[in-house]
């Protein structure tokens, strides 16, 4: 059976892959940029618009690493504004489970779901480092091994809060003067390792029941968390065979939790470069990669692994002849190479020797390349092939330009996917769960009397 493709858009954020120096690049913080990209995605009938999160700016040798794009605003605020200028597009925010609390996050997401008419999504992430934690009262108290236990309990607690309101809790009977249906709102009581809270949740249940839950993580713990709890997994596997292996592994885990393969959508992050010919597209892709990995960025990239100041080395010269400092680092906030840096250096030395690569050429080689390169027809065919051969259920496109980086894809590739019958010609429902083919979440709660009539009663939901 032919599978339908799911597409989403990622707003270019804090990383070197956003070419902010390009003449066609606009602001990373003006609302018009967010609006343009979101409305382009909606014009293309995309499932959702996705905002990442950066809780602290990266530093290199004690200074802000301003080769990355800096100054990202708070995601849920931006998405709330976008809810007013879009009608169907899903609105997904990354919200950290390490440095937030379930009550406030559940309330903000339920509010977004109401404001948007059922289009909210939450990308549940964790933070690994004390450096980020310095921005928060708790600091870096959480051991890395505990990140997913807190995230799992955080999500479970948020769901308990959402479920404390029944779908028909709001009666609004003008004649009787009763606003809430008796028993429609239950007290909550959660006692766990990370959270001990009780009370009454302030926000009615959203149109989707629960916002769509997204998980981004490739570790075994992350895959298991996605299989047990997520609706979408945001993966990094953009090569065909790697994607198929990841797809099989994650989908097989779902049965353990009583879930079907279609209950979790696997959407890798990808890029694209179009041209009138294959050769033109390839040439343009090389230009974009060199813009993304400047000489300064290449040195920074290696410093994150070597743990040393490498500013004295020529980015167009050979790799450093010094061994890495595995105990310390000169960069902070860079999560890409936290483990096995010695193995990474050994692999990079072998690759550079095999292909005679300079520092910059190596950085280009080993950092994420463009995924789909070619004519619009070739790119449409390749996207379809990935999905039909179970390497993905669709893709989250990450353009290199803000805000017009999605324009060509929507104008030239999406019509070809619609022509092939593998992508919607129009939205068939108002909510993000409709777009993804997911059922609304029903409350997991026991009917209780009206809490205003039994103020001392609490229960675990």
C-alpha cells in the first residue's frame, strides 16, 4: 500500500548551518521571519512548524561563539503569535524537561492548543551539562543518567494534569449558573522521584486532549522513551540504509507498550538543494556547504573535539599534530562530541589521510551534508523512495536561509509529490493529530465528584 508522506518545517536556529551572512538572509528574531516560513509551510500543506530551543549561548575560549546565529526568542511565545496568522499548520515547540516544571509547561501547552484550535506539539528534550544549568536556580544538579527518568516522569505528570479535566468539564449552564460539570475537574496528586505536587489544574483540556509529543534523541534510552511515549521521533538518520535500520529498531519497540507501528511517526531532519540540472544542484550544494563551514567554524569544530586552542592552525592545512585534551575543553554548550572524543579524533585522522583532507574539508565531510540534491523531480522521487521503502514516514526540512529557505521546496517539489498521490492536496482536518493520522488522546482518569464539593479529596491520576 502506498504510504502518505508527512512533511514539517524547522525554523533555522542557533547553529552554523544557518547562513546568516547570505544576502538573502533575514532576521532570526523579527516576527515577519517566523510568519513567512510558517505561512510558506502552511501553503505547502505541511503537518507542522517546528522551533528548537537554546537555553544558553555557546562559548568558545570564554567568549560568545557568534559564528552561530544568536538571539533566539522563547518558542511558545512565538508559536502563540503564529496561531493567529495560520489556520491549519501544527505548531511545535522544544521545551526542556530538565529546567522546567510540569505544571507550568502543561498549562502553557494546553493554552497553545486552545489558541490554535488543536495544533500544539511539544518536543520533549533534556539538558546534559552544568554549563547550561548555571542559567537556572538548580544549576547542573541532574546527573546525565537521570535525564530520561526525569523526562519520563515530567511527561507523565503533564499528562496527569491534562487528564484531570474531562472533555466535557465546561458546562456553562446559564440557567443554573453552574459553569463546571460536577466531577468534570478532578484534583491531582503526583508523588514521584522528581516531582511531588498536588492541587487543581487551571486550564481546560485542549482540543487534541494532549498536544502531540515529539522526541529527539538517538540513544537507546531515547528510542525507548519515544516508543513508550512519543507521537513523533525527530531523528538524524538521513541516509537510506541507516534510516531503514533505525526505522525497524524503533517500530519494533512499540509492541512492548501496546502500540501499533502507525502510532509513532519517524521524521528525520533533512536539507535540500535544487537546480535546473543535477550538475547545477551539486555545484550549488558545494557553495552552501562552504558558506556553512567557514574557516573560523572549521577551527571551532575541531576545538570542540580536541579540547585545545587550535587558532594557530591553518584551516586549509592538515589536521593538528597534537593529541586531544580529553579532560578539558575550550568550548562550552556544544553537545555533539561529549563522548568518545579520542575515538572521534582517530577516525578523523584516518579519514583525512585517506582522502587528503584539510581541516576545513574534513569539517565539511563529517558534519551533516545536504540530504536531497538535484532537480525538483529527482528530489521528489527520492523523498518518496525513502518513505515507501520504510526509511522514514516523512521529513522535517531544515533550510539554510531565513525566512525564504523553504520557498523553492513548496513551489517546485510539493506539487510533484501531490501529483504522485503521496502527499495531501489539502488539509483534511483542523488538528495536528488529524494531519498525522493520530487519534485524539482520551482522558486516563476516574470520574470524581466536583472538587468544589469535596475540597479535601486528592487522588493520583
